C-alpha cells in the first residue's frame, strides 16, 4: 500500500475521538473489526483495576494478531498504568498492538511491545496522538509508519497463520531510529538551506554558521518548552506558540503592517525572554504593543537569549521563507516531546537527546574532528563505574557490595551512613574535557539525580523537588570544556532543557547561566594545573571568584554585565599568583576552574576524546611537545594527550572513565602512555570492543578504560567483547560473561600483557628464550588497504583493460589485489582482482579514465570516513611501498594459520595483514601447530571456530630465537614446501616443521 494509505490513516488519526474511529482505522488497514470482546480484569491487582475505566477489549484482529484497547480512568495518559496493563495482557496475547486512551478519549496512545534480545526485557514503544500531535502536519510521520502495518488482500490467508510476521511489521513501524534518521535528514537540509539564505555576513562563513546554529538552538528550545504552556498568544493554543506567532505575523504582513518575521517578532521575543519581570517582563507588558506582537512570555535567562553583537545588528537578514521552512518542515512536521526516552519506554518522537545526535552526526561535521556520539548504555556504564570508584575512595567504611548495589540498583539498604553518602554526592565534581553535545554531563546528571532520589525515598533524606535537585547538581557538580563553540552551545541547551522540563507551574524559574560551567577552549594545549602551596592571598581570591560565579549562575542580564568584568578581573589576579598560568593558548584550568583545583582537582573525568590521527595534528605538535615534554610522542594520535590531561586534572584517588581507540595498548606510540598510567594510576577495567561498530558511523576500535589516579593496586578486569549480541548493551553483563582478571604485573611498565593468568604465564615461559612477533619484526605488522568503498576502487580484469584502453597511464595506479580468501597456508591463490591506488596527493588530472570511473560514486566516496584529503583519494598510509616488496601475508580471520609469501608486488585488502619480510624461518613458525595453540590462547574465538588474526593479536605470538642449525633446518623445510606444485602432499614436511618448532619452545610435540 502506498502514499494513499498513509493519507487515509492520517485522516482517521486526525478525527480520532472514540472506539468506532479506532475500529474504522484498522478496518482501513485490512484487519477484521471485532464488535465487543471484553477481557476480564477480575484477577488483576486492585490498583491496576482502579486505573482502568472499563475492561480492556479486543477491537480488531487478523488471525492470532490482536488490537487491544484500554480506557484509563484518569484524565491523562500514564506510562506506569500502561505498562502494568500490558504486563497483564501480554502473557495471553503475545502478538498484539495495545491502544490506550484517557478517560474522555481526547489523547490516544498506540503501543508496540518489542522484546529486546540484548537486554532480555520488554521495551514499550509509543506513538501519542493528542491535540498537539494533530496540529499542522505532525501526523504525517506517524501515518506513514502505521501504513507499514496495512495488510494486502492477496496476503491475508498466509498472514492469518503468521502472526509473528505481522508483529515484525509493527516492530518496524515503531522503529524510533527510522524516525530519527528522517529527522536528521530534514534538520540538515533545512539548516543548510537557512544558513545559505541569511544575509549580512559577507565572507564570514564561520560567523554565519554560528549565528544560524544559535537561531536554531533558540527556536528548538522554544519548540520544546512551548509544550509547558509558558508562552501564550491571545486566542491561540498555548502549546503551539511559534505557529501562532507566525500566523499573527503573516496576517499583519498581509495588511502591510509587518515586513520581516525575524526582525519584527523573533528579535523582540528573544529580548523579552531575556528580560526579568519588573523590567518590561510578562506582567509589565499587559496591553502593550509588545504583548500584541509576541503575547505573554516569561523570563527564561540562562544565556541562550542573551543579546550579543549580532542581535543588535540591523544588517543581518533572515528571510521569511527561511522561517517558514523551519516551521513547516521541522516544527509542524515532527512531534516534539519534552521527556527523554528511557531504555524501556520509548516515545517515537523528537526528544531532547535527539538534539545531541543531530549535533554530533550532522550539524558541525564532528567526525572530521574525530568525535562520535556515544550510545546511552555506554554513557550510563561509565558514569556508574566512576561513581562507584569515587564513593569507595571517599567513604572507605562503606562496604564495596553496598556501594555496588546502591549505584547499580538504587538500593541504599546496605549503606552504613546514608547521610555521608548524600554529602559525597553533593560534593562530587565531574568534568568532561571533550564535552561535545553534553552526553556525559547529561548522563551524570541523571545518575546523581536517581541516586539522590533513592536516598530520599528510602531514608527521607534530601527532601527537595526534582527541579531543585537538578539545579543543585548543575550548580555544584558538573563542568565541561570543548574546543568547538557549537558543542558548548548544544551542551548548554540540553542541560537547560533537562532542567526546564522538571519545573511545574505556570511561571518558570529563570534558567541558570552556564557560561562558567561549560566553557569553550582547548582542553589539552593549556598548562597543567600546578600543585601549589596554600597561598593565603590566592585562597582569598578563589573564594571571591567562587562567590562571583555563584551569583552569576542566577544573575539577570544587567547583573551579568556587572559580574562578568569582576570575574575576569579576579581570574587575572589569580593567574598572576599561579605558575605557568599564562603559558600556551589552551584552556587555563587552574584559573578558570580555580575553585576545583584549590581542593586538589576533579573527582571524576569522563570523556569520549576525539580520535584524530597524528598526521592530521601536525600544526599543534610543537605546542604538544612544549606542554607534555618527555611524555610527548611525535606519532601519537590526539586522544593520547587527553589521557595525560585527565590524570593531571584529577585529584589523588580521582576516577578516569574514557571510551577511546584501543590502539595505544600495543602501538609503539602508546609506550609512554602505558608506562605513565602504570606508574600514576590503578587500572580497574578495560572493555575492548575491537572493530565492533559501537559507533554507528565509524570503526574506531573503541574500548572503555576505567582507572583510579594513584589508587591502591588491585584486580584489573579485562574483557574482549566478542559481538554486539546479548548481553550487550548491558556492559556489566558482558564483563561478567566474558571478562577475566589480569594477573599481577600484567600492566607493568610500557609492555602490557592483556591475557589471563594462565595464558600470560605460558607466554612468559615461551618468550623467555625469544621475543614477541611485534618486537621480532620491529612493529612492522600492517593492515591491508582500507578503501572505505570497495565498489569503486576494486575492479576486475575486464574493467582494468577498459580503463587502460581509455588511458594507458591508468596502468600506473592499478595494482594487483589479494584479499583474505585468496590466502592459503604457504601460498597465495591469485585472482583477476585489481585495486585503484589513488594515494593522497595523486595528480588525478593525469588519470582522466580513473577519475571518470570514480566519479560514478562521488556522493558515496565523499561520505567515507576512511578517505584522503579529496573524495577520490585513499586514506593516508605510511607503508604503501611495503605492498610492492616481498612480504608475508595472512587473512584477518581463519580457523588455522594461513601465512603465505607474496612476491608478486600485490596490494592486499582490508581483510588481510602483512609483514614486510621474506623470513622463511618466521613463515614456518607462524604456520606451525604451536602458533595455532598460541592463537587459541591469544585471540577471541568467533562463530564457526574462527580466530581473529588481527595485528593486535598476532603481534603477541612469541617467536623463539633458534640456533643457526635450527633456523637453517626450518628454512629448508619451508623451501621444499614452496617448491611443491599446487595440491601436492606436504603433510610430512609440515609435521617435521611442527616437531622442530615445538622443541624450540620446550614442548613435547607440535600440539
């Protein structure tokens, strides 16, 4: 069924008002209406029975799939009641859609229950249809999604016997990610169109972009909070303030009384939202022209609506067409909800969290700066691990098991001193030095809020409102820094929204000013906060600064204008008493957050530091060398310096929780960092995801790293996550199922052994007379070429001949290609497969046929993460010439060793790796049964009994140092094998190699 079905669904949803309308809707979708089939609730708990006005009833069906309706006794829809009813009905009706309405049937909710295989829990996914959702074109998305569950006439007999297939259609129709992706596309399209239309900036592209971002932030904030009914225009529905404002403006424009919405309405609105009561605020505007134009609006404060230079300029032009585009294609098209979804309750609508995803994924090109949006379950895990470590260090008398239960289950029953725990939660200071869209600060806000609420519920401690608790957490506990001003804006916006939605009442409290809590700056290029003696003058200035910041947090515009210079003056005075405070161009931690470092530093540092390869940070390497001195490595990627900085920012016993690339574990550039962490911190856990796609848009080899600065050495839990199947995304459960305790000394110095005690001991014995493969080949184990889009770069012989015929120079950059499945043990089975090698800096104009070929996929090539400086280029690679030299090659996944010599000058694909050597002794060892046994200990096993022969595992294989005679003997055996024709019997030669290699390792046989 096509768009016609969606249009008919939309008509039914718009008039939805009683049970007959719902029956007609599902009849339109080809389900059989059911006149009356009540379901008894006699045996249900009393409170659930009371929450329903009538017995639930089946109103439509097809086969075993049921549509079940329940009318609540309350005037509002309630999630808790809905879940209780669904839990009662689901055992009897496994395949069903649940429909709820409030008592008078003005608000409706359609609920799909999806069994989450990862969490093994029921997830309730909802579409809400009420007056707000029926406004404008907001039913379009819901209607398009519900049209997916329509049944075709010719499939009715089959589907009558296949309720699971119908259920899967509903699972797809209620997929919030599909709605999210649609919103992403529209937001980016509208943002770029509006940005391009704004006049007055000339060539100042960055300033234009920042202005556009701020305009969108302001409008998005209003779009959310108008749901609270705080903005009112006479005679208009309060929850649709922006649309009403636009409508009244257009009427005035049609009369010739107005000319530009931004200039004559929005600028006035933004100014009024930043003006406190008593100064032309809501009450002072009664009957004024201002009220006629923009209605009744509250004072919001917070800095979002602070008037800057661009607000005062009259030459900036935002065309009405651009405003109309925003309203029509975003605010009138999508349903906005002010409540963020939880893992088990999902509103299929635009919620505040989506702003963070939009920012990270689309708006500012953060992937170019190495930034990725961290999934919420990982954020929650990191926050909780950090809080458990923090509470354990601050409150050593509290049992570790009690802290674990309190943080993970919100059960304070085992705590010895709940008041001390509450005091610790009130005092914790948390910072994200790469704050991005604020995901970690939001995560920590919610964790701290939930813990404090659990103490109140169980112990009657902390008797204040949710709004007050959140405000207190923002005031006392959270800090953030980011280089990108867009990031700072979004992070502040999300924190404001999270606070605003909690306030109950018709007059909202002014938002806090977060300028001195979430700051813009370079987190790693400033000087490290020095350890200082307690200078009485400096301490007195810091007390003054802390008081000024506290006043600024709740100051109005005029007060901020007075306080800001005083804060800057006091910071300057503190800087004169702080060694090295004036050095470098980065963020001045010891001055900007002086109130934190007077107490020794932060309690918790959380971050997903940007992953930027070292070749892309050449311009800041001299500064990094000055700041980090002996810790500096010229080949280290950017995130490495965030580890150093985090340890500098933490107080003793402070907690570090990062998700970053795992490459520093084994890379040469990570040696200094490994040694530094081994000396400065106690590593509590490492959870390594390898190449699993934790970040949807990139393979970043992520791992979660949790450590305690200067902590008492203890057990380190190391987990190699085999897949993103259950129990992921429950990271604790993954660690419980797959984790292992590293032996004592595994993380000593610069050489870390990431293996369990038995494996580590065996490797230690076997390497006593030798060295690891990584050291044996001086770190030269390389991955094959990653194109990012093989369809364009990998060609067959026919296409190669065609390109060379069109332009003979094409042959210069078309190379033979070997992929993993071509590699057998000892030899390569070459295929007619070729690779277009457009290195960074290639003069593509010299190769017109190649350029024309690649141009077919230009849009896809531009979107690659793995690319060079231009869309036609491959990613940067420092070892291209190694491909054209003799080498040992091997696939990245295999059931047994498959190492082969290649002398054909072939390049190898991304499912392979290579070692640039012709060492036949090494080839014999790597293909031996000893090597297979070692891989069984080193590598994770994946489905089908395959091992991961990735460089990070293979480099751990110990290579024995042979006597000259043993080396010669093994080399001779390998030469004999290589001299045999394809398919010849070589098992006796292999057995002799196995026996000789086993003796080298002190083993009785090759097994």
